[in-house]
C-alpha cells in the first residue's frame, strides 16, 4: 500500500486566495482525520470522518475552513479565503475504526501551506 | 487547555545513553496512549503504545511506562542512536476510539 497520500506537498499563496488540500487514505480504512501542526499549538485535530460522514468538526477554526469526504478514497480540506495565520503543516491520517489498532493512525507526509 | 502536555521542548542525549521523554495528561477518561516519531518533512509515524490496563510495554529499544495515578507516561530509548533524533509526540485517546489528542512534541537530539 502506498500509504496516506496528500497533495500538494507545498503550497504558497497570497492572502485571500482559496486553498484546497487533498488526501487519499489507505484503502480499507474507514476513518479519516485532518490535523494541523503549528509551533504554538502542536498537532491539533481539525475534523474527522467515519465512513465518509463528518463526526466532529469542532476543531475547525472558522467558517473559512471546510472539509468534505465524497467517497471512501478521497477527502479535501478547503480554506477560503486564506489568511497568513493559516500558515501551517496540514496532515491527513486514516485508520480502521472498530478493530484492533483502531487508535493507531497512519499519517500522510503533510501539506505545508504558506499564506503571504 | 492542553490535555496532553510535553513540558520539555527539546532533549539532548549522547549516543549509547538512555533517552527519557515525558508526557503528562489531565483527562482521566484517557485509556490508550501512544508515542509517535516525526522526522523533518515527513508525517508522524507510530512507535509504541500502551493500554491503561498495563503499566509497561516494551518493543526492542523502546519502552513506555504508564503511571495512571500520576497521569504520567514516559518513553525510554536504550541505547539511544543518532537515527533516533526526531520529534516525539505523545498522544492519548479515550474510551470508544475517540480521536487522538497530541502533545506539542519533544525534539530529541542524539549526539554521536
């Protein structure tokens, strides 16, 4: 398996632009998580899905952030409009909920976002 | 409020010596604890875990200790190797497979 695949790996954009980050989870995993890493806050959970359904989006910082999971093999995290304080590394992770090792998340390599 | 705390942002250890990374948590509902390792430009990778019914779990050079009464866990690496240099994240989850809550990480540098 290729693991969790995220794109783009790096994104530099200007304030006010729309940003879309993409994630392909591990085949067979039914839970998907979006985390954000910053120096100040470490790794914080933004939103997670079980069986493509959003379960908890309380970590999404503002209405400018939205996430979708149209099918089991694809998810997007969108920021519109982007702001400099959104600059961070965004990680997608997946797991198989409901079995042994359900708590063990497999992470993608991350998308580093810089908003100028 | 941080539910999982790693109070040491960095740690430097000589090769061959023991590395001890510490983690404290505040939520008494947490029952499963994990350590992840992260190299630059990569995602965190799972290292070792422990359930609240145990107080120790060992995997090769890595051992995790859990002290539930103190709400404290630690990761011991013996002997430390230069390849262990990375950021280590402590994580916890509560009953029902709730999402992992992470600490801010500790950067370990193993000096040859």
